[in-house]
């Protein structure tokens, strides 16, 4: 079990407390690649304030670090300066630190007990990378896992290129302002989460989004297949350190997409697979594909209520559980596309829309940058 | 009374104003996600311009609610009486456990519309959907009437999967020649002509009264599938052998 200064300080460990449900998710992408500040995504998630309880809020922004877009941007929480020193000793032997600084934040009354937050732009040391016999991404993943699992009090919560996750304990609109997302950053795509923790007490690292490399997941729901999914995914070197279901969803998608090279549509058919009876009604071709995917990855079927927004370089995917036990609305206006737990989260920033619809359970909605969009 | 809501107006304040006014007519402009509007209300006509939040008209007890926009989830949750008219779509679990009153939706409805809908003595709830319905329409339906007219223009079928799962009372009318998905073994589907069914004609008349954009004659002169619990094949021994 993962425990360090950071978790111990916030009293009970993840998994020891049960608090009733809620959560809100929201996302905006400009498919033309035009960058927008975090103001709209904050306004969107703020409309759904009552879906969260102040125990977690967070954002992922894509295209926000154009000046360092070749570097892995690590965002770290530290419980103390010993953990910072230990982490930096580790980083310096594995990466060239191109630039580092304390995270810029603004003091907000409602955001308290902040950890120490640092940001590093990193480039893997070529010799070290070569000797590891890993590809570059896997090398970075291993380093992230190592810090999170082995350095007490340190937690890497963002590790992608030209993207960043910003999260903490508080209402999402306060967390957004705390990190100055409305002023300091502009990205072509944003996701947001307002947390109402169910099985976990809510600490800075446990807020959403969860990220690995440039992948990020925000999630409303509670998966009942957690242990089955975790046991399977841990066979492939992932470490589920937080006992929270969103972390395992992130690893499952990373494994299917990056390692097994499935398409997003195929990933959806694995994690939110149709019932056998529904598959039986489909055309021969669809049936063959869905049967194959269900049989190939039976342990990666995610059951229980969920609505997730998966962010990646160049796009977003919205997905519900196959029974659609959580709400989700998608909409479009020109180049902009919107995803939200509730329609009001979209209307707050885009009163007039070309199209608005609710995807069916298990039906992925994917929005990607248009061809030629420069990010 | 006219209430100009904005995004910063919390639902508790908005609903207190609606509840406390002596005016029988209330108009809410600029509504953006405020929950529980018209909850338990009777004797009023409440017009909502914008996007009302979840549980609109929950426990509604006689008032009329008109929405110019889309409704979110759990509209008319456990409503007892009154009318909700939505000029747009409604979200998931519309008419959840409704036991009286009527809900008319010009557009589509989400998953689980009419789940646990029931009737009691003189109370016979009705849900009418102009477009299509999501999966689990009429799940555990115990009474009341659900009508889906299939006038959606998105090319999707009139119902999705698992329609009528656990249905043991009431009736569902679907305006189609052929069911697009299988229904449970314990539910029976019969063919009826709209214009030959008095109950259906009267419901569609009411619907078109609220939505003159629909052609009443066209709607009724069509085949409907009428779903009811199959009393010859009741639920038995589903879980235990007794």
C-alpha cells in the first residue's frame, strides 16, 4: 500500500473512508487549434458547482507549453523539502532539466494546506535512455512510477509533452484560479473535473485529472471492476498506488492505446463492451470485431457507473459505461466542441450551438484537431 | 412574476422566489442549470427560458411547467400531478417513478424514461416523446402510459436496447412498423393503428395542442407497437426455484 507524508497528513488513507457520490466533468476543444485561456473551462465547470463538495478539482490543458513542447513537463507535489531533494537527485541522473521552477499560484482563501508544487521541463539523458533498452516513453513512464512508488512525499501528477495537469483539494473554480489558468495559460483543449469523492478521502494527488505522459482522464462514477482491472494491468508493470478507480482507467487506456496500439473506437469496445445479447443483434462484421475484443481483453471490461473524458495530444474522447449510469452531453459550434456532465456546463460558455446530443452508453465521441491545425 | 436568473443565482434562492410568490404565473429567464425548479408545486404556471437543471418538477403536484429549451436529468421525478411541457429534449430518467400527471417532450428523451412509472386509482401518468427514446425505456414500468412518436431527424431508431425490461404494468406505444431491438420475453408486442385507438388519439391530440408544429393526422394514421406485460408469461423463477 502506498503511503507517505502526503497521504498521512490528510488523515485517513485512500480507500478507508466512504463519502456519497457526485462529480462533474467538462471539456472544450478548438478543432482549429486556436488556443484559449482556462477562463471558459473554469466557467463551464463552475456552473456544476453543486456536483462537487470541495474535496477535489482539477484541469488538463493541451498546447499550453509551446516554448517547451519537446520536453516532458513534470508537475510534482512534495510533502516536504527532503522529498524534493530526493526527487531532484533522481531526476538529474535520468533527465536533463531544461527548466524548473516553483509552480506559479495565486493565494485563494478557500484553497488551504497546499503541498509544495514544482514544475520541471525534462529531456531524457540519452546515455541513460540507451542503456535502459526502453523506448523513450516507456523510460519516462518507469521514472514516473519509480518516483511515485518509492520517494516518500513526492508525487508526479503530470508528465506529458506540451500539456499539463493542475489539480488540488477545493472546488474546481477555486483550483483553476489558484493555478492562474485564466491568465497564465492558453491551450487548444481543456478538460475539467469537480470532485465529490466516493471511496477516498480527497487529497491533492487524488484529485482528477489523472495523467500518464500526455494522456489524462477525468471521471465521474465508481467502477465495480476495480480489482479485476488492477490485477490484470499490474501484470504489465503499472503500479496502482492510489486505490482509486480513475488511476486504473488511465493505465487501462494507456495499455490498450499506446502499448497494444488499439484505436480509440476499439478501446471503447473493450472497456465499455456491449452486452452479449446486444452484440448478438449486430451485423456479422461488427459482431466479429466486438466478440474478438471482448475475448481478447475480458479483464479490462470496466463495469459500474462511469462517464469519462479522456484527453490526449490533439483530441478528446467522451465515453459512458455501457448502461449509461452517468450523464453526458456533447455539443458543437463551429470549430469548438464541448463535453459536459450537464447541458448547463456547455450553455454557460456557448449559448448558441450547431448541434447538441447525448451519446449512448458505450458510444465513444471523439473530437480531434482538424487536419493542418498547428499546435 | 418574472425572475431574471443568471449563472450566479443559486437554485435555493431561485426556488424560494418561485415558491414564495403569490403570482400564479412565473417566468424564469436565463435559467442555467438550477436544480429542483417547481418541486412539489401546485396551482402555478411556471415558464422556464433556458436550461433548467436536474429534477425539474420533482414531486410536482398540479402546476404546469413549460420549458423553452432542453431539460436535463430526472425531470418529473416522482411527480404526483400537473403537466410538464418541454420544447426540446429531456435527459436521462425523465418521469422517474412518476405516479400522476403528464410530461410532453417535443424532441428526444435520454436513457430510462419512465423507469418505475406507476398508476394508482384515478392517477394515470402519461409521458409523450415526439422524437426517440434511449435505452431502458419503461424499465420496471408498473402502470401509466408511455408514447414515443419517432419524429426525430437524426436517423436513429425510435428506441434503443432493453426497452420494457422488468415491465409489469401499464403500456408503451411506439410509432413504428417493426421493433428495432428485441424486447424481453415477459413483454408482449401487439400491432395497433393509431386512428383506431381512442386512448392514443386523445393523447396525441393533447400533445399536438402543445406542439402545433406536429401534424396530428399524420401522427395517428400510422402503425404502433403496443407493449404490455405478457400475462401468459409472467416473471417467475427468475432468481429462485419456487
